[in-house]
């Protein structure tokens, strides 16, 4: 693709699609052949000025230790390129090239006015808390251009509708690491997603709990997968969105939607009328079945789960390996009693550096897999297309007697900064403490109403 320059006048063609902690995602609505069917990712900068300074390259000196076996990452001159190459050379081999798109990196001379206008244009669509904490990084001179996975590329079915679901699966297993402290044993029986809901509710980031259980989605059971999709639909938050021909028709843009109201449900039911051949009131149920059947038959989450399980030590073990790498006194050990240190954590500070690097590297790769999104796009095959050859897989929806082509992609697989290990450790403590306190408070209140003394009750997520 020829070299392109994005000017101020081009900003109007890029609209807000969503964002993560580090990047804004914009979808293209203009007519340039170079960008039709593409999305753009622009890096953000923190308003508090806490962006990490990385010197001449994209990786810090300690990150270079972790990723020293990946020469292409070591040579990356900036963050955009290192993220692109990390997806291509690390995550793609682990998850399979069929389901991972590393994107096409374009070195463009982006005018500062373009970035300023983009920042201004998207502000009203972003969650208020995101706007307060970050903005478009005005110092960037390049962006990452990727395929828009909410649509199909030009194919044999011209003009046919395309519907795409975006799911954030989250962590699909319960940790069994022996480095989990006894007082945090709840992590072995309650999913991270469920515990995090308590903290988010406490911080007023959500207004009600979601019944979604990631263990259902990763279970390999048709019924449990369907149960998971139903729960995501009922309370999408920022974990479930649906696009029709590239336009959002269900779920929120930045902050998500807490729950599906009757009006939201009716609007979505109407949006499905040209995709799902069912009577009014039955289309949403059929769509949920379509998504669940595709997750089940594709087995796409099996490999994602294996990559997530590269976190074999849990953050409570990996954090000690992190301090070994940065050659600083372990701040975690300072807070622990001598007895706990002697039999559990002290040995971690005696392992070879190579072992510490392996532990942390596995944790960071797993963190990418736990935080990614799954995009599944569908388009119905008409009767005269059923015998035509296609490069896409197909799935049969029994409730409507329809056949759909589908494609699956993982997105948002960025490299996690090494420095974030400390953040992960502190967040883990907050999540467990908040959940434990919430459960205790609810039990005490329940027992007070029923006149029973409080006692510990074991709770499990497992069916």
C-alpha cells in the first residue's frame, strides 16, 4: 500500500468504535479504497502524565530481558510496531494464524491537526471516566491499520447482511497455584470475573451484577455455552456487543450497557429481521443459539484457554519473579510474616534468572489472552449459494433452518507492559478483599434478618 498522509480534513471519516486501556479504535466511513473495511488504532496518553518513558526503543531494559528471544520485538523502534509484531510473532503462533490478524502496519505522516480533530470528535462518545484519564497521544506519527472484523471482506454474497458479535470471554479457569495465600483461597472456587463484579459495583462502574460465568463459556458444553451467551445478552456491560454491517446495534460503545431493557430488546429484535428468519419475538433467541452453536462447534476457545493457563503461578507467585528480574527488593515480601516467607515465597527468590523470566513471560502472555476480545461474524447463505465453494466455515441454525457462513478472530492481543505486574498484584488484592467483605456483609445481614448466628459458608462457581 502506498504511503499515505492523514490530514485534518480526513478526521471526519473516522468514527469512534471503542477503546481499551492503551488505544482508541476508530472505524472508517469514507470512500478511500485504502481504508474501506479497516479500523484504526491510535495510542492514548494519560492526562496525569504517568506514561512510562521507554528510552530509544519500544521496550524497557527489563522488558528486553523478558523478550530477548524475540529478535523482532527487540528491534522495534516504537510501541505501535512492537504491538503489531507481538501479535504476529507471539500470539499468532499460540492461537493459530487463521483466527488472529496482526494487522497491516502503515507508517503515515499524521498531521497533529488530524489527531486534535479526532480527539475532539470522539470525546462525546467516550465514557466520562476514560475522558478524564486519557486523550489521543498528540506525539504519535503513525497508527495501526487493521481489518474491520465486524464485516466480511468482499466475497461471493454481494449485498448480503453481516452480523457480528464481539465477546470478551475473560479468564476461563480457576487458578490452582500453590502460591495463593490461605486467606485468598476463595480464588480457587470463585471466578475472577464474579469477584471483580463486586469491586466494580463498589466503585460504581456498573449498576448491577452480571450472571455471566466464564467457566460456562469455556466448558465445551452446548447447554452451558448457551447459558453464558444468554447471561452476556442480559447484562452486556462492556463484554458483549453486536454489529450489523459494521454499525453497532446492541451494547455500548465505550462503557458498555449494564442491562438489556425491554426497549433495547425490541430494537435489537427489529435489527435482526433481515438476518434471522424467525417471527417477531423469536429472533433474539435464535441469534443467541447461533452464537452458542458456533462457539461450541468451532472449538475456538479451547486454544485460548491453553494460552490463558500459561499463568501457572498466579500473580501471587509471579510478582516475586518480577522483582527478581528488576533486581529490586521485593515489596511484597516486606509485607509478609517471616513464617509465610520461609516456607512459601523465599524459595522463589532463589531460582535462576531464566526461570523468573519464564514465569513472568508466561504470565504476561496469559494476561493478553485473558483480556482479548472474540469477534464472530455471520452472513446467511441463500439456497442458490449452498453448493458454492467458500473459504469460510458454516454453521446450521436449526430453529430457522438457515445456514450461515462465519469467521472468527481474536483481537486486542497487545503486549502487556512489564511494569504492569505491580498493578496486577494490587488489583488482585483489591478484588479479593472487596469480594470477601461483600460476601461477609451480605451473610451477616441475611443472618440478622433470619435470626441465625453468622458462620462461614463455602461458595462455589463450579456447577
